[in-house]
C-alpha cells in the first residue's frame, strides 16, 4: 500500500537484541543456548524499550512493503516472538498541520475513540501507555485539555499529539503489537486517512455521527475513506468492547 503522506512504525516485542559484531544490518536475540539472527531491512533499527524489551523501528516510509519484508525477516529467523505488554505505534507525517490543527485532530480522535479502540484488543484502553483522552492518568487532571497534551502533556495516549513538536508527526499508539502484516497495513491506512481528513478539512471537522458503536465504526471508515481491503481486515478483527466510553 503506497501513500502520499509519510509514516513509520515501531513494532515492540519481548526480548533483548544485540547487534552482531561486524554485521551492522543484523541483530541477535534469544537465550544463550539458542540465539537467533534477524536481518534488518535498509533504514530499520532495533532499539531497547523499557516497557517490554525491544522494538523494531522503521525509517520514514511511503509504502508498507518494507514492513512486510522486515516481518518476513523476523519470521525467517525462527525467533520466538512474544508481545506481552507490547504495542504497535504508527507515526504519521504532519508537516502540513499546524499546532492548532493537531488540537483539532485530537478532538476528532476523542470523538471517535469508541470506534478506534474497537479495532484493537480491549486491554489497550486500560494500558498505561495508550490511555484514551477521556481516561485520566494518575499524574494528570481528569479534565480534557488538548492544549496541555500538546505543549506539556503526557505522550501515553492512544493519539499522541505531543509527538508533533519533537518529530513533526502524530503518533497513534492504540494497537497492541503484532506481526500480522495485513493488520498493520490496515491500521496504517486508517491512521494516515484520519490525518489526511483533518488536513483536508481544517476548521470544519464537525459532522453528526451515529451513537451506536457498530454504526459509528462504519461511519468513521466511510468518512475518512479507508481502502476496501483495510476496511475488511479492520472489521474482521473488531472487538466488541464493553467499556463505557463517553460519546
């Protein structure tokens, strides 16, 4: 899937990986008696992550094919992939957005949070690293203040707009980690299309949407123009959440 807007992914997983001496494009993971060598695609890197172990980080992309290739290398290595407490983060380029537009995007995601979280595992709403806007962290006020989240706020939200100042991106942290390429591609499509929609409708994002979750989910996919194959995958992997999320 090719896009006109840049994006990147961070695929977290359990385990520690060390670079193989003399091989800058390879990392090695696993236990002492069963080490596995994983090839890194051009521009990719593997770094430590304090919350789960390590993460595979892509360079800026306009095509999801390099993600498929990196996943193929991970699977080919035979490494025992585990994802406990791990997330999939998608950074989407926001070069054409202003700080005010980022606030608009945060409000948009807040309005459709029920639908967005229904595409990922229900445990993600309770994960301290990807909280919904409506749910306060222990170190934050319970009231929703998007300006605070952008300028001096906590980045551990499903939609992290504090990334705009640091990286020039919007970071979508909603999903649990996975190496299901079709699911990653569908989520990338969704998050890129949400960003595109906000960029193309600056200052005019309000529209009446259904209150029922199933209808709201379909409405969101239609509204932002998610591709048919992405739409199919997202609906196939939908979770019917019982969380009482404000509409």
